[in-house]
C-alpha cells in the first residue's frame, strides 16, 4: 500500500506565497510521475504542475511564472512553491503519484487534499 501525505495549505492574502509538500510512503519500488492538481468549487479537477515519467515538467498556463514544482527523489517528496497567489488559485490541492509498488502494476495514488484559500 502507498500513502501520500500533503501539507502546507492555508489562508493567504493576494500576492502572498505558500509552499505545499507531498511525501509518498509505503511499499514503493519506483515513482514514475508525481505532481499537483487542484479542484475549485463547482469546477473539475485540473492539473497544476507535474513531473512526467521522463523527468519533464509541465505547468498549466495560468500558473506559469508564479508556481514552481520541485522534488526530492531520495525522500519521495514533491513540493509546490506558489508565489503571487491570486483569488482564482483558491482550491483544494491534491498530490498524485504514479507508483510501482511491491505489488504491481503501476497505480495512481491521490493524497487527501489540502485547502488553499487566497483572500483579503
């Protein structure tokens, strides 16, 4: 079994910053991809930033230049540094990982979500 533990959400004023963390633990052989998604009230879940299996990084256009995804492979942890936050960034942010566990095949796992609220 694999677990994803997220942290770092909260309430911040427009223009502020937050850093999200997501640590994967459990029976992990390899992580092929890892990233962040978000879901705002009344909207579908959308990708925010991801590390693809080949190591490439992708961002949704609305966060380019403001958000930075990074990772510590030794700790199976991915981070999302969010700067210049806007009210439209308000959402529940979810971590996702594509993991090859002790019991294959590669499966997709989700964290429990962390709330990010941008408001004055």
